[in-house]
């Protein structure tokens, strides 16, 4: 032991000095370098993992949103189609109604006009008949002069006129 | 270190046994200066009873370098790392993973790591600083008795047994203290003086008769562990000192034979040895701490 101490110059003071040196090194490294460095590294690792998690969540949300959008579009299309169909149906019904109404009105008008025409025609015939009768009477009176039996004559004439009218009626109608 | 007239030798004592260059008798004492690589670090100054050796100066330089480095790291620390910080982080992260493979537990690693990494960096820088040109070759000539001796101003601190012994003592004693704190004083004491094993013989002997053979063996194994602790100190300190000192001797020897080009491969070899020895020392420290903290279970 003595030999070793002598040949290597072992000196406890020097050893203490070296130990103090090392202690300074270890403390400084730990306090100023390793501790804050590991803190920063841990913090960054946490931040990165959080960021990745957030990105994942965001991507999932986006995917969900896309699906929702698609569904909404689909639904809207469906609704639009339904509305369109409904509108078409309504329009068709309306058109048919209108057509029917117009037709009915037209028919009514036509019927009215016909009625009017018939009545006017009847009236006209009546008038014509009367006038024709009086004309014939007058004419016959003129031709025959003062006929003895106007009553007989009138009967004759009326019969003749009736025949004529009937003839014309059958011709006209 | 590249002086042509360096003599490599093993000096047994400080004062007398310096072997001179052959033919030195013909020369006068004034012209002859002994250059040698001594086993010990040469004293440079003395403050009272405290001698400052050249290896201590080197050690102070290392402390200064690490101080500056630590401050530099501290200042430039950012969440988004600079190139320098990335490099430092890569090293620290690699070291942490390596330490994890030894301890097998990140929490335990973080307890021991600052010390182990400090050991690594301190030894590494000391080893490499001893390789720098000028370390070991710049110095002054001191007169000792009738002789003149070249005394280098700087010497690799790990090429001084005082440094390696101090580190080894710190490592082994530190590991034991760590073990006591981690597993408890009584349990830790029983690792070496296994009273528990002896005490449990009467209790268990009926169930397991073999215990009368096994537990005394356990007791003696515990006693051997005590010797093992001293062996750890010796192996740690002598391994580091031997490797680094041998490296310096080797480089000096090569430089004496061929001063140019030839030492270059050996310098590279010494760079590798420097990092390997630092790694071995720090890994062993880590292992000692880690083992001390595990409760012995058989």
C-alpha cells in the first residue's frame, strides 16, 4: 500500500480537489444543461403528440362533416324532387280544372247563344208569319177586291200561310 | 511530446531514480535535461501544503469548458431547437436510451443519469485534452538536486492516479449510498452481512432441510461482496489510469522513433480509447448504482 501511494503520488488533498472538480461538473451539467434540456424535450414530445392527436381529431371531424354534407345534399335533392313532383301534380290538376271550367263555360255560352238564336228565330218566324199573313190578306184583298166573305177568306189565307210556313220550317230546320 | 530526446521510463520514486540518456555522463549537468513520462503528476505550484499538479490544472480547464458549454446550452434552449441544440439532444437522448437498457426503467435512469453522464463527459474531455498538442510538451525546466528535469505544464487529468481513484471512490461509495437510500439500510446491510439468511435457518429448517447448507453459503457470498466493492474501486481506477497513461507513453514512444506522420494513427487510436474508457467508466458507474438500488431477491 505504501509503495502504491509513493509511486503514484497519491495525495488525499489532490483527490479531494479532483472530486470537487467532478462535483462541479456533474452539478453544472445537471442543473444548467440536462435538467432544462430534458424538460424542453419532454415538453416538445408532449406538444408533438398533442398536435398529432389534434390533427387526427380534426381529420375525423372533417370526415364526419363531409358525410353530413353528403347526407344533407342527398336529402335536399330528395325534397326538391318531391316538391317538383307535387308542383307538377298541382299544375296538372289546375290545368285540368281550368280546362274543364273553360269548357263548361264555353258550352254554357254556346247553349245560351243557341237558345237565344232559337228564340229569336221563333220570334222572327212569328213576326214574319204575322206580317206575311197580313200581307197576303192585303194582297189577296187587293187582288180579289172587296170579297164578300172576309171571314172565309181569312180562314183560307191563314190555312195557306200555315202551309207555307210549315213548308219553310221543314226546309229550314 | 514530439521532442526527439524524450525518454520513456517507469520512475519508481520522485527524486532519485531518473535514468538519463545514454552517454549523459559525458555532458555537463547544465546541458542535460531529462524528459520523461512519469507515473505521477508533477507538482507545479504549492499553496502551503496543497500542491497544484499539472493534471489538476488540466482538470480545471475541463471544468471551465463544461461550465461554458452548460451555460451555452442553457442560454440557447428553445422548444424549436437550433442545430446545436439538436445535436446535444441527439447525444443526450441516445445516452438516455443506452442507460435505459442498463437500468430497464426510465425513472431510475433519470435518477442516476446526471451523475453517469457527468462522469462520461468529465472523463472524455480529460482523456481528449491529454491528446492535444502542447499538453505534455509545453513546460519548464526544474532543477532537482544535481539534475534538470523537464516538467510539463499540462498533463491529462485521467493520466493521474489521483483523479481516477477519486472518481472510482466517488462511484463506488456513491452507489452504496444510493443503494441504502433506495432499499433501506437494514436490507442493504444484509447484502453484505447476511444476518437475515442465518436468522431464517431455524425457522425454515423443517420445511426445507437444504437451507442449512444454502444459507451459510449465502452468508459467505455476502462477505465476498465486501471484497468485491474494493475490487470495484481498484478495477475502475486502475483501468482508466492504465489505459490513458499507457496511451501517453505509447504516443511518446512513437514520437521518439518517428516524429512525423507515424504517430497520427496512434493519435486516432487514443481518441477511440478515450471515448471507450469514458464509456466503460460511466456505464460501470451506472451498473453499480442500478444494482445497488435493486433489492436482492433469490
